[in-house]
């Protein structure tokens, strides 16, 4: 019998197009492409809603982007984060449809 209530969040898979271009050639309804207009390679990744999994709150660890040593990766994370902030309503709606 379950007596303890555990807080759970849904974790979303984020993929990179590096070496996986076949994933980004065809639009998939359950995904949102992370696009950064003006960048050499506009598509930076994909939010994969079909791969959401429940994760207990205690298993999550906050990432501090400023603490990432690799400058290129840190810049990519900032761009992806900004994309997510600017598209938060669309992301939430897509997530609700896929729960």
C-alpha cells in the first residue's frame, strides 16, 4: 500500500540534430523543433513529447548554465532556454496533449 505522496514532474527529451538529421527532415506532430533564426544551422534540437517520463522531484538537479565550462555548449543552452521561455505556452499545450 502506498502511504507516501511523492511529487513528480514530467521530464521531456531534448535531442540534438548532430548525427540525427533523419529526425528533423519530417515534421512530427508530437515534437517542437528548437529553431534559432539567424544562426548558421537554424534547427538546434527538438523537444520530444512522446518521450516524456515522470521523474520524482527529489531526483531532479538544477543546472546552472553559467557553470558550464564549454563556451559553445553554454551558448547553445542559453539559446535553447530562451526558445523555451519564448514558446512556453506552446510547449505547455503540447505537453498537455501528450500526457
